[in-house]
């Protein structure tokens, strides 16, 4: 006996949300017991039945869309250190950080900056600044090859010319440059050869802005990146000297000869 109950619905109502409501029970089929069917069965006594107390679980699988990842970098540069703190010295940096972190306004300042940094990070993740929009467009190459022209020439003012062994740019902009002059040939210098080096103004190649007078020819010369008045030089005799341009042409300090290098100091930082 097949039990079938047909639900009818208008075609216009297909796809609409089903609205259910409570109502009284309805009896659709009533099957009366048939005593004659008992003759076809045998009573089983006792009956063994196994059961499991483990909770029934169901397992489902789903294949989501492939998530593509991309690695992007961010250029982080530390700056704003005071002049008396050298960022390359770990101990000085640690001491300064501990001092700043003890400040009462440190947390509030950090919280204020966090929003700005977070905005930059989100923007960096949302926008691919390295995306190439015009890969398929041919770039027209310039007909003229890249070239450079000489603007000024800075010559050794002395009659006996020497090699320019090192150049250091002014740290506060391309206004000046310091040039060290030295003859690096062993015992090749004439006793009358000048030992002076010079600081030049870029706009005036006719005369040095300042003359540096070391006790031995300078092999290298470097500006202090934090204080443009200070220059550090390595001399041919191995001594290290530094100049303060506010105090004149003579070196402010020179390392003792007995504690200096035995060879020319070719590089200073």
C-alpha cells in the first residue's frame, strides 16, 4: 500500500518564501490491525540488541575559491635621532629609547601615530604600487643617448699638481665639497709640494672657499653627516685629524703619532 499526499501550489507562487502556521492534526490514513498476519511471525525471546553511546557525527567538505597571496615589502627608515645619539651605536640607541619610553607622553604619542601608520599599511596592502598597467605598450626609446656635461672644474691651486684622492659632499645639500689632495707614490713627493686640501663652493671654481692645513697630506676627508662644520681626515703619515670650520684652517685635534696608524689612513667614517 503506497501512501501519497499531493501538495498543490500555483505556478505564480513558485520561489516565494514558505509561510508555515500551526493547525489541528489531520488523519489521512487509518490502517486497522490484521490478526491473521501474526501467524507469519515467531516471537523472539530474549532479544539482543547492540547500541552505541558515541555521538553521531556528520562530515562535510567544501571547496572554496582559491585565495591568491602576494608578498609586498615596505621601506622602513629610522630617523629623527638627536645629534648626540649615533644610530649605529646600539648602547646609545638603547639608552635613548629607555629614556623616551619613561616619558609620560610616550604612550599618548604612540597611540596618535598608530592610526597614521595603520592607514599607510592598509593602503599599502590594498594598492599595488608596483603594478604595471602598460606592459603591452611599446616604449619609444629616446633618440638621443644619455649624456652628461661638465659644469665646473676644480683644479689644485698649487703649481705642483697633486692627485685628488677623496671627495666628500656637503651634508646639507649640494652646495660645497671637500677635496683631499695627496701624492700616494712612496717617497714620490717633492719636499716643496703643498700639503693643503680645500673646501670648494660649487658656484665658484676659481678660488677655494676654505683651505685645510694638515701636518701631513690628507688621503681622505669626510664631512660629519650631522654637523656640517666638522670634517674628519686621514693623513698620509697615519694620523687622524678633524677640523671645525668655525675655528679656522688648522685641525682642532690630531691623534698622537705614537698611537696612530703605521700606514696611510685611506678611509675615515
